[in-house]
């Protein structure tokens, strides 16, 4: 197959009460794409990634901490992070996010 199409990422993941749900929607030698659904108040505690990453917020609102800086983000927010940058995410309301891990280091 030469392509992968998902008609609507927002509809591709459901929220689960008091939890964070994740689903890998694509993976190859260059990219891993993971869809997240955060219930309100759920978080990914501070961690780092071994490769650069992109966070793209599909809906909801969240607080993202990148190193020492904290941002409040909403639908359409785009964040590119270098590898090894400490970061965390807290959903302020039910929030869907697409994570792209760039395996080639760019």
C-alpha cells in the first residue's frame, strides 16, 4: 500500500473517564504517529523523548510545559520539540492530541 488515510482523527479515538487513551495510527522507519485522548485533569508527567517530536492539538485545552516554560494550548496548536527536552502535558478539559515522533532525528 502506498498511502494511509484516516478520514477524521478526532473521531478515531474515544475518551475514557479519568484516564489517558493512546492509539498508534501509523509507524514506519521514519515516523511514529500516536493519537491521544486525555480526560479532563489527566496528564503525562515530565519526561523526555529520544527523538524530536511534534505535538498537534486537535481539540480541547491543555497546559504544556517545555523545559522551564509553560503554555496553555487549544485546537490547532503546533509544537515542535528537540530530542531530550523535558516536557509534560495536563488536559484542562477533554483533549485530543496527535504526537509525531520523528525517527530520523529531524
